[in-house]
C-alpha cells in the first residue's frame, strides 16, 4: 500500500506533527466501461433535451402564475369597489344621520383599502 505523508509544523514550537495516510487508488467507473462514447453522448443529449423541456414548462407555469395573480388582483379590487359603492348608496338611503355617517365612513375606508392595494401592486411591478 502506498502511503502519503503530511507534515504540520507550528512556528511557535519546535514540534512537528506527522500524519501518515494511505494514498487513494483510482477507482474504475463500472458503469462507464460498458458504454461506448456514442451511447454516453446520446444519453447526455437526451438529458439536456429533458432539462430544456423542464425549463420551458417552468417558464409556462410562471407565466400562468403571473396571469392568475393579475386576475385575482383585478377581482379583488372590483369586489372592494362594489362593496364601497353599495355602502355609499345605503348611506344615502339610511333613516338616521348616524347610520348614514357610519356607512359613509366605512365606504370611504374600503375605497381607501382598494386604492392602497392598487398602489402596492403598481409599486411591485
């Protein structure tokens, strides 16, 4: 067996540490011996083609995710606008001034939430 030698010395002391360890032997690749270079090249090309298909699918999924996020955002903003308008119209037909004021305040709050949501989305893009 061949042995390697590692000598470590500390500049602060006069001692040296010697570690002996076996040198590794080259290990033959069992799977590569049976295959010709042409077969390995074909496998590599097939793997690369598969990776490219996966990248394309990932890109398509990311585009779909972006589309769904935009659609969700539009629906959310439309829903908030509908709620604000319903509350505003109810405040105009309220029987007491206190109820009208409360409904108007809530309608303004929901409209403000919609505006802030829109601003947040515009700053993200």
